[in-house]
């Protein structure tokens, strides 16, 4: 797992992004307060935005 960051195109995640990936629920006010690729739902939870 430690070598995952050596893969082409891999990026280091912020603590907030790591928490979201692990299933942690981030309270949000708007989409800007969520990590990239996530949006704020009406309940104040960052959710993954499905690819169109």
C-alpha cells in the first residue's frame, strides 16, 4: 500500500480527503467545502459526484 503513491498520476490526499475516502462524513456548507469530486448534499454531507 505504501507504494501506491508511486503509481503514475497518483496524488497525496489531504486529511479531509482521506477521511472522506475512508467513509468519514464531512460536514459541509457548500460544494467548495468538500474535496475535489464531491458535492454537498442537502443534509450537509460531502458525497461523491457521479461521473456523467
